[in-house]
């Protein structure tokens, strides 16, 4: 078997490499590095059988020195009556022999398992020489494809189809992190086109999931609604449950704490100021059964933004009512201690709700013996699932209506002629209450109904109605 090529691997320092095959002309000797033919300006002949590179090939580079005999014309041409030299005849015969040897070498290089580094180059392949029918199954593997060898320009439109991609073939690690799949790379461009379907379009993260609408089961979690006090400071009292901003109550033992809704429309928050002798302080939010029963037996996530000038930790807990919407007694589902700082920060924790959570759930923030400093709380959210999503901010009107289901500030004065020391009238609430409400005012009221109430008082013809409460 004639030799037509010699191969080496560069080491980064050696510049001269010898070869062992004969040739007719120096121009018939070719050099390639990693399959790329080199210009003759990149190397020279140190002697008849040695190539000298101007720059040493890098470490690991595949070096191939091979012969490619010119065959466009014979080396010698004979004319009638001219002398025939043996050297000319030999050159002509050697040209044919060398071309035949090189053809044989190419054939051997193409044999499976016998392809030398850089053996197949673009220059050795005729157009359409490699077809799908000529490639056996699994012959082209990832290891045989150089990095960046397959480019967009080399892939025909629609050449890559779902049928050609095995399940699980493309994984996250195969997709560049820097926006490899962008809207402009997907047809149609989802940024400017509609998605149409013949059936229901369902997305796990939207429908009934983490980004579904009205996912927050906390009402007035951002403390915007404060019907009772309109931002004025109130005392919690001692060993009693005092409502502050709508749907939020505070209870303290040992001494009273001061509670106030502060901030602006951009961001309100509940501010609690500690006091000497306080032995315990809790902030509570109660969720009625109708608003939580569907999540019983599932995982929920509680998130909130808080800070404190004195506390370094707080305990947060979920408690279910022992009977439907009756929080006189309850059972702790779980409690978690959370380290906090003086900078308003979002914290979160997940809970598994038992079946009894269908009775109603109470969220409790326990500040312990809060004897000094302040504690702020806002953006409280309880949502299905174990993933924290941004705080869901409903419209002011929607949030107010949700709050008025439990408490409504009325402030109406009625002047009605009395008969037999009784004043009778009806008042319609803005929102149907959770249950028959308790109404307060300048007189004692009885006869409460769902949509209104009858007021009974003495012979006075002036009656003031302050509020109606159906708090849990």
C-alpha cells in the first residue's frame, strides 16, 4: 500500500515535520491543520522531505501532510519526430500512478473507522456527494461534529421537524442561557401575533395556578382600606381584639400597643409601636370558609413585606377554626420563625392545609414581648401553590367592596317623626354582609336583616347610624 500522506499532532513548539511519500512537484505537496488547507505562505520546504511551519502548530492540532498530484495535463507532451526521453515517460507514468494512489487513499480514508484527522475536507467532496441515503443510522454523532459546525445557514427551512427530534433530546443544558429562544426566533412572533387553537388553550402556570386571577386570599393585604380610622392612630387595648385597618386586628397582653395605617397611596402599611410591659402582641387576619375551602388539602404560600426597628425575628402561623367561621377556638396548622431586619423586605413560607382548613383560616403574626420600637407590615398574600408571585393589587373599588362584606362605615343621620316612642326606618347596605351585622349608632338597634335594618329608639326624632359589622 503506497503512502500518500503523513499525519501528526502539534505540540505547540515543533515547527518541522517530515514526510515519506515521493512527489513530482513541490506544489503537489499540501498541508492542512485540523482539516483546513494552509496557504503556501504559512510554511516552506526545509528540505525535499521536510515541511517547516512559520509558526508552530498549536498543541493538539491535527497536522496532515499529503500529496495531491496535478492532473490537468501530463508533465510531458510528445510531438511527431521529437526525441522521447525516459525521464519524460517516467513522469507521465508516475503522474497516473500517483493519482491512482491518492484516489485509493481517499477511498480508504472514507472507510468507517479509518478517517484520519482532517481526512475529509470540503475540497475532497463533490457537490451532493454526501446524501442522506449514504449515511447509515447513528453514523453522525455529536462527538463527530465540531463546535459551531452546524449553523443556521446550513440548515434548510423546515429541515428540523418534531418527527426528527427524539423525546427528551433537547434539554435545558442544550439551550443557551442568554435568551437563546426569544420571541423573534419563534414563528409566529408571540410578541406581535395571536395564538390560535381549535381547543382550549391551557397553561399550567396560568389556569388555576400561580398566575391565575384573584389568587390572593387575603383581603386588604396592602392596608389601603381603613374605614374605621382613616389613618388615625388607635390603641389595641389589653387582652382584647381590636380592628384597625380593614380585616386586620391586633391583640396585646400586659399593655396596649399603638397601631396606625401609614404611608401613601403608592404604598400603605400597618405600623405597630411597642410599649413597656407588653408580654405578647399578635396581628391577625381571618379568612372565612367560603374563601379558603377550595384550598383545603393543598399547599399554600404566605408572603409579606415587613420590617422592625427592634425585632430581629417573628413567628407566623396558620390556624384553622374548629367550627365553620367560628374563631373562638382554633387549631394551629403550622408556625414558622422568620428572621427580619430594619429594611422592608419580602419574606415567604409555605404551608400544607389540612381538610379542616375548610372551616376558615386565621393568619397570625406574633411579635412576642414587643416592649419597644416599631413593626411595619404590608403586601400580605396567601396564594395556592409553593411559588411566590408578585403581590396581587386589586382595584381600590374591588378591595373596598370586599372589605364592606365584613364592615361598613355608614355615618347617616335620620330625622323621622316618632310614633309611640318608636322610630322605624330601613337602611340599605352598600354590600351584602357576610352575616346579619351588628349596627351601632346613637341609639340601640334591633330587628337586623340582610339588606337593611329597623331602628328602634325613644321619642327622639333624630337617629344616627354609624356602622354595621359582620366581622369574623
